[in-house]
C-alpha cells in the first residue's frame, strides 16, 4: 500500500478538493500521515466505520495549493469503478514509481504500452492448463513440509520456505535453498524502505547520496545479485531455445503474439525478480494466516482435514478475506471524474483496500468471523466485495498458480498434522504486502492414520 504525496498531486491536477467527502481531520501540519503510518489498517477501518464508503485523508501539510487529499473507496461498486477503468484511474503514483526503482519495470510495476506488451507475452505462461502442470512439483514440496517433525514451529517461516522452493523450482527447475536466508532478510527490508520512500513529502532522486537512498539502492542491488547468480548457474542449462520445461525457459522463448518481439535480457531479470518475490511472499502470507485461523478453530480444521477440495479452496479464500496479502493499493485520477456522485478531481490519489471492503457488513454478515462456508455454494455478493487478487485488466496474473499452491499445501499438511495455534492474536505489519510482525507460533500434532505409523 502506497500513498501519493501531496506535492506530487499538485503537479498533476488543479481545482478544489472533494470537500463533500467526509474524513478525519488529523493534525494541522501532517493531516493523517502519522496515524496511517502508525496503524494503517486500524485507521482505515475506523475511517470506514465513522464516515462510510468514501473517506478523505489529508496526507501532508494542510495547504490546499499542494493538491487534493487522498480518497479511500470502500463500496464494491466504487472499487469496480476504480479497478476496471485504467484510462480514468491510472497507476502513475508515488508507490509504483518507488517499486519500479526497487524492482525494475516488470509486470508488477510497468504501465501503458510496455505493460500491455509484457502482459500479452507472459499470459500464456499462466493459463490454468500450464499452471496445472506444476501440480506434481507443488505436491512434492508440500509432502516435504509434511515430513516436518511434530512440535513447535513458526508457521510463517515454514510457509516461506515452502513457497520459495516451489517458485524456485517452477522458475528455474532448481532448488533455491541457498538464497532463502538472504531473501527472508531482504524482502521485508525492501518493502519497508519502499513504503517509507513513497510516503516522503519530499522524495529526493536516488542519485542524491543520502543515507536512506544509499540503503535503498544497496538492497535493490542485493536482490538483483541473487537473480543474476541464479541466472548465471542456469546459463549452461537453458540456451534460449525453449527446450526446458521451467518458467525461465518459457520466458526466454516467449514472444509477443502481436509483434513477435521477445523479452529483453533486462526484462527477463525484472520479471524473474518480481516472480521470485511476489510469487512467494503473498502466498506464504495467505497460508500462514489461514493455518493460524484453523489453529484457532479446531472444529473447522477437522472438517477441512477430510480433504474435500471445495472446502479446502473455500478455506484459503476465507483466510484471504480476513488477511488479504495485498491489503491496500492506490490509483490516481487521470481526469476529473465522479464516484458515487462525488467529484474526484484530476490528480487525486484513490485508495482501495481489500482489508476494509472484505469487512463491509453490507456484503459480509458478521465480517470478523472466520467462516469458510461463505465461499461454498451460491451467493449474491457484488463482484468486487472480494478482490484479493485485484481486478480489472491489472488482476494478478499468478492467481491460478497461487491458489493451486495454497490448496495443495493445506490439504497435504492437514492430512498429516493437526495445527494448534499458540497465540490468540497476531501482530500485523502492513508493508507492501501484509506480513506477521513476529513469529506465528503453533504446534504440529501428528495425526494417527489407519494402517500407517506417524
């Protein structure tokens, strides 16, 4: 989740802010910036409960000449409007600019014609049929987790290793255990630095040698060094002919179906970095939160452990409802427009938050209750009452991969173990993605299977 600073907003639009949209006043100097930095999720949820489906947040000094404040959009109809109209609500925001500085111009961060070409080129790699081809790999890695010795574990640590091994083998046809410690150190650091930089009122170019800029550039360079090291050891295996069956081979062989253009070497580096990071971080979080919830609700866990695939899938979906990995995202109004009859002036930062909308009582009765049956059978919820993978043309390309990876692990692990969560609550860290702020403690109790020793 990233906010555009007020100084950047002023450069792109003019006119009076949407004063008719209510919101908290905040401090005279910084508005709501301090409250959002201190407790983003709680502040936004409180804003929704106090002010409704549209909430104004002043970020930065409260001078109107600096541009319009941010507007949070929580009703599913408004979310649909924001996510499905890229010509009106664009991605040229501080947050995505900073992520581009950190991760390059891959599918996550690119925009415009570049993004369209990358999406056309990469989409065939993530069709349901292609993704199903990774089932055996995921099953083998899930069984590796299920061979863990009974006893106390950190669920997040366990899920990070699982998802990193899956994405490493899928990408490179190789194990990446040697880079797991470095990535576990670098990913939250990169996320924290990116979030902090995107929220600066005055954001200096990275060429300025400030301590914060040097640290930002060093972390980015370390992550690219990991990618380059893996690519180098694969250079003798993958020759670009597309002969391999891993995703890297397919990246190198991929062509834009409209122009026949391949991805450049730099684009492949950028895509690999994004796939490596986003491909493990979000799914690890979703699995961690879902297992923690099951560990707090043993009666639901026992039903899921029977292996009903519909229930397993529903449980993952419900876990992501309560703990969406992509908790908040931002767009910027490219033109003057309206949402729910309220004027949104050009340059306005517009926020949508699964964390809040997934708790909208108009769509989710008793919204804080963990209930996988919400996702079984028919329902009449609006499409954008639930959007953990985003929506519109920028919906997550890896949705099928992530869901298969999560359901395979959940079914495999619960067939072998009963999970007992040791903590009633988790402290959360809403960085670029939602993470637990501390180890997620649990105990794995071996199940006794008929005819098999555990």
